[in-house]
């Protein structure tokens, strides 16, 4: 690019044509409007401002490696250089040490770490970021913005499981509400903002465990969430329990399929994909004698608009079929590729092996073909899980399957000791057990946005602030 010549592309109004605009910034007699051509008034003002800033040498124009114009102001260049130097110097530090106390090895290290700490404190002072967000102060009761073990909550000995990138998921008890909930810990170094955003996006849906609070503690991001009582994974149902539903395995399987499809249809309608929807991340829960479905673990979640979004949509839908066929036929496909490449032949083999009648055999093959059609990236119906859902509803109607009755039956078979007795029984018989849903918590400084239990009402600004906070603490802090 020639010295003192600013060259960039501009879209002309009307025909949408694009052309190069060359402006000699030292030629004050040059008519800007003549050079700029038929630009909009707003674009013209921006061009004039850019020329002024070029003359005052407060802005630098350059090209990036792709040939696109890059405009940087002098103060931003200095800051970016300083931040780049800081990042380079801190690059050797293990990210798992973020937001922990450091012990510098020498004077230079000490200066660097103090500078990083001062920058972090300055950001907190300027932006007033919270260290956590509580959405339900009836279940979780922080005091003075803090939630500490031994004060606001205590740990129990109950362990619920382990997440993909999380430690053990434990049960804790809030001292204020006297209710239990679950607590999941993710290291800042492994934290994905997409998980939190997706969870909040879906938090008002009945197929998602409620997120009660999220907060930072040291180098960890801690999720406090609903504890799912009387629930088992579909992995356990497929491997050990589905035979308990004889002779109604196929109606039960179709009703669970309906629940899975309803869940991912709502998920995708909110422009998010799960991407890790396997039988260990889908649960059935006995909810007062009714079988409910829950989807958990959004650690690999992603927005549909992401470049990997279509692959995520396809993965979610095909994983639903994989789980359904394992319930319906008692045999599981090895992978999604196995479903796509070998589905028809394997389903034919399984149908004869398990002596399906002709109606059942045609039913599952027709269902499989619809799944394939909707997950074909070239199909005009790609991703339309509602088409499959509508077909399944048609099958239930044709077979006169009452979904509520079947799910009540399934709850009784899968949870034989957990069914509340009817209220009109004899006076000397216990009327059954009441189940409370509870959730997960731990320490930090918390902000309240609402007394409602629905985190979807939490201010988006607060959530963005805590995500910024996590990014800051995962950055230059020894």
C-alpha cells in the first residue's frame, strides 16, 4: 500500500457493486464525496472521520494475512502490545493455577505477577463483576453474598456420579432452607461458557434439572443444581431393567422415544445442540408415579449457528434412535456410523431374531427411514425432529397407546418401591411418600437477581459478567 494513500472497499447503494476507494490524505482539495462515490450518509461520515484520524496519525490502516483491511487506533495498538507481552510472559503458567495465590521465583516474576493482580483488581473495581449468580434463594441461601462450606451449607456423604470434565457430583445441604441439592465442580481451565449459557437457555424446560446457582471459588466454577430423586440413567434401564416392563416393552419404548424427541425438539428450537446425548446423559425419574425424562450434562453443548451445529443436530437425533432401538429390541448399535451404514440390515436381523410380528417390523423400519431422511444433510427436511415426533404420535394413536398410562406402568415396574399409594385407601394404610426436588450448592460471593426459582429470569448482564469473570481468572493470574 502506497504511503499516505488509504485504500479500502466500499459497497455502493442500489446495485450492490463493490469497488476500491483511493484517497490521498494529503490532498485537501480532493472532494471526499466525489471519491467516495454513492456511499450512504453514515458511511460517508465514517470515511471523513477516518481521513481525519489518518491525518492526525491516531489511526493505523493495514492488511491482515487474508487481505482484509484492519484499522487500529494508537491507544489500542499500545494496549494490545502490552497485553500480548503480558500473555507471552504468563504463558508458561499452568492454567489450573488461575485465581490461586502464586509464589514468584524471582524479582522479575514478582513484578509480572503483581502487575497481573493489579490489572485483575482494577477490572473488578471498574466493572463490579459478581463472583456468582443465585437464582433461587428459597433453595440456596447465601449470606452477605457468600456461600461457604460449614456456614451456609454442609456436605453430605452422598455421591451422585461424575461428569465428563467435572469431579464428583455430590449432595450438599443448605443450612438456611434445610434442603439438599447437588453440587458439580468444573476447573476454570476446563470451563466452557457454552455449557452455562445453554443450561440457562433451557432452565425453564421440565426435562432439565434446575440450575440454582453458579459461582466461582478459587480456580473452580461451581454449579448448584437440582438433585434428581428416584432417577436412573437409560444406560441402567437398557442394560438391566427394561425386561421388567414385559409384556409392554415396545409401548414403553415408544413413549420414552416420544419424550426424547420432545426434549431435543425443544432444545433445537432454542438454537442449541447437546452433542453428547448418550444413555448415560438421559435419565428416567419416578415423579409421584409418573415416569419423567431428564437430559443432563451440557458440557459439550453448542449453538446451532456454530460451524459444528449441523453435525450436532444430526448427532442428537441419531443418538435418540440408537437409544430407542436398544430399548425396543434389546440390542444396541455400536455407534452413529453403525446406525447410518448398517441400520436397515441390522434391524431386519434383529426383527427376525426377536420374532417381531409384521406390523412391529414394518413400524421400526419405517421409523428408521424417517430418522435417516431428517438427518441427511442434503435433505430439505434436515434437522426437523418435529417430523419424527409427529410420526411417533401417529403410531401411538394408531395403536391406541395411552402415553400417561404406559409411563405410569413403567414407573411402577422400574421403581417398585417408590410409588405413592392412592389417597382413597383404608385409614390404617400409609398414604405414601412425598418426594421433594432439591439441588446443588457451594461457597463464593453471590448476587441475587430474582426470588423466583427460574434461572431463566436471571439478568443476561449478570450471566455475561460472570462469564467475563471466568475468562479473566483463566487468564494472566498466577
